[in-house]
């Protein structure tokens, strides 16, 4: 059979991911912080987009009101005069299928981001002053009483011009922000440096102590070797050791320690509790971690009561004293969906308007700039900006609507969880939600990523509601893996000290409650919750830990 080349026409259908479709899909999985950053970048690049302020107005970047100048430089910061009586038009945005968003044609009316959609879930089931009595000296220079600063370079300026300086001021007459200065907290390095300057009078020793301070980690431990520090300074290791011993008297107790044992020993020494028995216990921390109570009591030479007191003292110590000077601000999770219980039953579900960026299209500015365009490239640029702006508004509305659809079905499915607690959490998969709302499973997966729901039982990530199913031994409904983990933790928390539950016993209890689960599954869930084994728990309870 001869091989040859030829041309032929053939029709076929294929799914093509346009750049806008890809971007719309990416918007679904963005968190509220990432979405806000994305919108800010779009506003910076598109002169037709404006962000609506919380009071309903428009946030302006500049006050340039000359559209003719803007039309000559469309790539710059384009801003124009706004008309408050019809300058901004709004239009309804139709819902799509939740998986794609395309750009509108050139002639489509401009739109604004509308209010976030919501669901009515009824169907879901010292200053100083002069004395007034003249007690001051008769020859006092009252023009200079308000300050001790040298004002000789002020000429004959009246003192009233500088009256604010008496309360402290910044450069160019700006007052200092006292609240900002007082709110700044002292770091560990600053705290120790102040003490080092007071303890060591010799400059040589102070320099060595300063290097020791710089070698501490955030927990207050000395991570550099003394030999290394001695070589860097060209001195003997014994001299560094002598400075270290004196530096270990600094506050907080336990800093400049080289390991956990030394840290605890320093704190016990500060409390005058480092007797021979306690010193022997500190030297055998590895045995204490393994709960070898009998061996430790023999090594320390104490009875059960004294040993329990010693262990309690060890527990009261701070293994990381330097962390008290670490001031990290906790990041609060801002929920995307808010669920409230209705008085007559059921749930009210709405999107958190604070997490949704409100974007408007400046139609008045678009009309003015369009009239002033001179070249084909300028007209094409303006039209592309309009298409991009319309697409962004539609994509944001599409994203909000899709999140609301998924959240509504989650609340409908997990109604018992919201009413009675985690033990009633039902097993749920992404496919089940996708089949109900008529979307693809991957779309549901993107929607539930980095999204949080505020419920009467707390704030949960949407992924929390999707758990695997554990079959029932009596043939009823399956159990959620999360509810089974909660039950295992409850059993262990309430186990008696003299009858610690093994994994096999937990399996038997759960089987009696209708949960079909294997022993290795119980062990896996227990390890995930960082619960020690029954042998370890028995040792801890025996030591009264």
C-alpha cells in the first residue's frame, strides 16, 4: 500500500480552555486575601475599573479630571471626572453554569458588582503649669518656662508658634505617635543586652557577652559552640565559659542554656530547688520521658510522694524561656460564609460582604475617553479594557454564586451537625455535592479550597465537612470518620486511670455502638490526634502526669 500526503477538511468538537476561562477557574480557589490582591492588580492595570468604598462611594487614586490628557496616555493612571447622577450604570449579571465565564461583546451594557447573593434558608430545615499665686521667681523668663530646649536659633519668633514642642514633637512640627511607641514590645535581645551592660563593667567581657546574646535562638538557647566563639574572638575557651556562667544569671531564668537539662537546672537553681535528688532527676530526663518511674525513684533515692512533687516541679518550669519575648500576632480567619439559625427552624445562609471586593465600571469616563480616541490602537485598547472589566465583574459574581450554591447544599446535608454536634456529622463526598448542584466535581473541589464557614458551632473550613464513610455493623447509615475520631477521643479522655483502654477494647466498644472499624484504623486515628498508646498512657497515669 503506497503512502501519500493529501489535504482534507474535517469537522470535530473539542474543549478549548481560553485564557479567560482558565482565569475564571483559578478565581474559584482563591482565598479572600488572594482575591483582594488579584482585584487590586486588575484595578491598577485597567483604567475603567473602580473600587466601591464601604459607604457606597468611589475610591479615587488621583484627582486628574482632564479626559483629553488621559486619552493621550491611556497606559498611565487614567482617571476622570465622575458624575453622580447617572455616570455609573448597573446591570444584572446572569448566572452561568458555575464553571466558566466569558468576555461580553463590545456592545454589552456596562455593569457593576452587585450585592453578594444570599439565601433565605427557610427551606433548609502629666503636664506642668505655672503657679497662679505668684510663687515663681520675679525675674523668671516666662517665654522660656514651657521648655528646657535651647531656642537661641529661633530668632524673635513668638513662643506661641512653638507651644506644641513642649509636649514632644517630631520632624517638621508633626507630633510623635505615643501610642505607637508604647505598643512596641521589647525583644529578647534588647532585654538581655540591657542586663549585660549592667552586669559586665569590663569592655572585654561585655563584648564576649554581646556575642553570646547574638548566638541565642528565639527560645533562649545558646546554639553556638564555645570553642567557635573563642576562635572568632581569639581568646581561650575558659574565658568564654566564665562569661557564660555569669550571663546565665540573667532574666528570664534558663536563658543561655545549651540543652534542655541545663535550662531546667538553671531555673531550679534560681528557685533554690536544685538539691542532689532534683539534680539526679534532671540528668535523667530521657528516663523521665519514657516514664520509668521505678528506676528514677531508685536513682534519686526518694519515695512515691517526693517523686510526684519533683515531677510536678519539673512540669512547672518553662522549657523555652525566650519565647516569652516573641510577639507574633495571631491571624484571625475571616469566614466567607455566615450561617445563622432561624427562630422557626432552619438556617439563614449568606456570603460575608466584607470578603467580597466591590468593583464598578466608570461608564462616564469610558464614554468621554472613547470620543477622544484618535487611532485604531487607542480604540482597540479602550475596548479591551471594557471587555476585561465586564469579564471581571461577571467572574466575581459567578464565583460568589457558585460558593453560595455549594455552601447551601453543605448546610442542607449537615443539618444535624449544626444542630447537635460533631457526633452527628455525616459522611460526604465532593461528587455528591456536584451531582446535586449540577457542576463538575473539580469545580466543587476548587470552591471548597481556602473557604471558611462561620456556624453556631464555630468557624470551619469547607473541606472539614467532607469525610470518608465508615460502614455500620447493623446495616444502617454509615458513620463519618470525623465523628468516629471524636468518639475515640472522648473514650480515651474519660477512661479510668486503673483501666486504660487498649485499641482492641476501643474497637469492641465502637462495634457495640454500630461502628465497623479495624484496630489499625483506631491506631491511625489515635496517632493523628497525637494520643499516646495505652502502655504510654498507663505509665503517665501511674506517675500522676
